[in-house]
């Protein structure tokens, strides 16, 4: 069970359906393109070596790297394949500690080019220019452990098999644009929805995240900042369905 602490969530509310932590972790692996790779330093034994690392996650959530043998992290991996990749939520505004992040821990080993090249280039087209460089190879992080943090007070270790079997949220690719649009053009609609759910109009409101089952609002009411998850009346699978449901929820506030 996920650990939840150190968070002001406001009044106690009924448990609201939301994606599992494994689904949220897989969603993060899908939408992010850049992480921080930690390897065991050869030059300073016993110390970690951190480096920026573009990646593409495969159909089991395993990160794929395209790295040069001249790079220090590659030389470290050739000496000790144990490593970890820190992935943080992209396009974060406000407090980064309120955003999702996770550490994937495992062994990074070389993988045949034909198995992963198409996937990697679909996420990193600029890497096409380096495909014929003889010092570059593909590596895959074989995930043995996952620690996911979903923001303040939501964190847990995930079983690798649960992470591998989970599916990314269907709104993953469009969620940032939905959040941006609602916060830019429909804050009054969000205030009305929040008032219907909480019983009072917030002084300030912003949409923090959205998924197929609902969304999180960040509210400021009488000087108190808190969050509230609100369920959709039905599951949504794309931007069109999300728009229709938001309109339906606003009309229900009349």
C-alpha cells in the first residue's frame, strides 16, 4: 500500500478511483524523454556518477539508451552494469516536489540494435545522425526495482512485475495540453466544479493533473492551500471525450 504523509489534503473525503501507482509510473516513463543515470564510478570507487540520459521506454517500461563507448557512464557500465535512472515529470510549473518522479533500478546491458532502434528513433529523431558511428551502442535497463513518488505524501516501492504489466494512461500524451488549456481559459469552470464538490468556492483554483478516471485540483480557500481529486462521471480515453465530460460537469453545476 502506498505511503501517504506530510500532505495537507484538506477535509477527509471518500476514496476516489484513480490509476494505480504502477500505471502512473508507466505513464511517467512514456511521457518523459530525459532522465539522470547513476552508475558506479570507476575513477572514484564506491561513489555514484550521475549523467543526463535521453531514453525511450519499451513495451515493458524498460528504458533504452543510445550511448557512446567514449562516455564515462558507458565505461562505468562496462565495469559494473548496476545502475539507476531518475525520471522526473516534464513541463512542471510551481513546486517540483509536488510533481511525479521515480527511480528505476537494475542492470543496464547492451541490446541488439535491431530490437530497439526503431523505438528509440521514434522518441529521439536527432539520434538518427549518429546511427552509423561505430562507438555508439544501444543499452537497456532491466528493471529490478521501482520507487515511485506521486507528489507530496504519495510514495511506494513497486513490484517490477506490476510495473512491467501496467499500461500507461490513455490521456498521457494529451494531458499537458488539457491542463494548460483549462488553466488558461476555463478557471471559472474549474471553480464551479470545485464548489460543487467541496461546498464552497475556492479563492484560487488550478488543474494540476488529469487522467482517464478524473483529475486533481489545487485549491486556495481562505488562505489554505490544499488539493482535491475529482472523479469523472465515466472513464475517458482521449481529448475529445475529456472535453465532453468537462462540459457535462460544468453544466451539472447550474
